C-alpha cells in the first residue's frame, strides 16, 4: 500500500533528501572567563525557593554508505547534521555536557531566529540539563530538603534556569559571583515538567552565555511535551554513541509505540499529496520518518507533519517493493534502517 504519491527530497539526482547526577560542588571555580554580555536585555537571575525533588551526492560521487548524509531539499532548508552525535564531552571534569543542546545554542548569533529556536527545542528533547541550586545540592537531597533553584525574572514573570554544560553554568557563576551554588543534573523531561507544573513563563537555557542562549516559552514547552514520547526513546538512542545495537534499539522503540510522523506536502492546490523520501546517489529510496514534529519543522522545508501508526508504516513499506527502508530524523543525528533491520516491524503487515 502506497502512502499517497512519492516525492523526492531533491529535484536532482543528488541524494535526498550520564551522568545526569553529576554535581558541581559549592564554591568550585568556574572554567574560563564568561563571554561579554550582548546588548540584548536578559532576565535578572535570583535564587528561588521553588521546590524540585528530582533525583545526496552527485552521480559521479563515491559509493553511498550508511554514513553518507542526506541533503536538504532546497538551499534555503536546513542542511542535515552528522549521522552520529559528537563524542561525550566534559567542559568541567566530572560533569558530562549535553553536547547536542550546547551546539544548537552555539548557532545563535544576535537575536535568535525562529528556526534556531526550533533547532534548540528539538535538541533539548534528549539527555539531561543542569539546574542551579543554592547551597550544596547533594547535602540537601541527603537531608530530604527541598532544593532552592535559581530562576530568572522578567518583569513579573519567572523562568526556570537550565544549562547545557558545566561551562555554561560556570559562566553564570562568573557573571553573578555567587559561588555558594551547586548543579544538579536532571533528565530534560523532568525539568520541562517541573517548569510546566509551576508558576513559570518558560525556560531560559544558558542564561549567561552571550548570544548562545535561548528562552523557550511555556506554550512551546507544552506543545513539545504533548507530542513527545515520554521516554524519548528514539531521540535518546540516536544521541548516544552509535553501536551495533542502535538500529535494533530504534526499531524496538517503534514496535513499543514510540510516536512517529511523516512529512507531506501538496505543491499545487488540488494536486497529489506527496510524502517526503530520501534517495541515495545509487537510487536507494528511504521513507523519511520523524520522532517529533520539531524534527521536521527544524528543517525549514515547509512540509506538514502527519502522525503515523506503526501498522500503517509496516503496510506502506511492504506495499512498495522499491523502498529500501527508513531514514529516521534526517536533521541529525539520523539513522537509515533497511528492510533487514525492520523485520519485526514488517511482520505487522502480514
């Protein structure tokens, strides 16, 4: 069974388309000087009593391999990132950074563009962030006490402060000079749900990192959570170091009901609806699927995200012998899954 009409992700023959518990001890000296503040106004940082208990290629190119990246459909669209996430990094010894989130924030120059905020939002949906605590977080947790978190104020609004890395948090300490603080690593969904459960207007990421900061309002956070896999299984698997088991982990997440979307477009009014697929230089076709609508929106192609059940996906692949497999989260980190990888899923169509 075909999914509407097929649509190439390119008009040419070019290819298509934890340490979350880590703590920074109170009084620890920040690493490196903080960058100069930009001229844009930023929220004022205070210490709140808010409680949180959280423990493609040209035709004459080299042969395509699993790591050959897809290519954006249009020059104006976002070019896909690398297949694999960067290696784990500790900008402060003992504190593992959220490298993908830090990289997305680093792309911002001056005032954040909507596309840059969407990219930050999608990269927030994996791994962990750090929350700043007044006092010794480890001791407070051991004593069963509430954790007074640092927040930002903007007029009458309050926003949760979160950090992508030890470096970003040390820059905040350098900026305000309050070294009687520590950091508590938390899964991103725990942080977002905390922000949504309190009287907060949103989240500020890397508040004191110059231009490389972002404010995500509550409305966006609510949309992110409502359409996300609560366990973030696919995004997490793709953001971790790649192993021989990564493909099976992603397929198992799909079989277990992790939500998926496809990209559809109708180029002409009244014309056929096309579904985005990626083609390699050797002609292999991969249906594009996305773990969250933000993964599609961040590409800037203007396509619409349509949810897809695993049974529909299985029938679509079985019904089109020309499909080689799936391309999951083309914006990167991404993975190509062949029919051999998808055996368990295809069995659903029988």
